[in-house]
């Protein structure tokens, strides 16, 4: 799991809590800030997933290139 995925999930939890507290207390501003933080967290988590998948593809490509070089040298 990438750093952005973890940070995004933390923001989602914080946003959900703020949204709930704002709802319970009737604080519309806090509720709106919570919804925004939740959405920002979802976006950050998605960015982290994309980064992780790109790193995995890059690693797989490096392994494949290495295997090809080994096979040529044999």
C-alpha cells in the first residue's frame, strides 16, 4: 500500500467524523468541511493506487528485461 493510499484513507475517516459531528451538532460548516475532506481523501487514495500500479508495472518490466538478457547470454 502506498503512502498516498494510507494518507487518503486517514483523510476519509477524519472527514467522515467531521461530517457526523457537524450533523449531530447542526454545524453545517463542519459538516461541509467533513464532506470535502472525505472527497479529497478518496482522490488521494486513488492517486496512491495509480502510483502503486505504475510501480508494479515498472518492476515487472525490469524483471522481464533482465530475464531476456539472461536468456540471450545463455
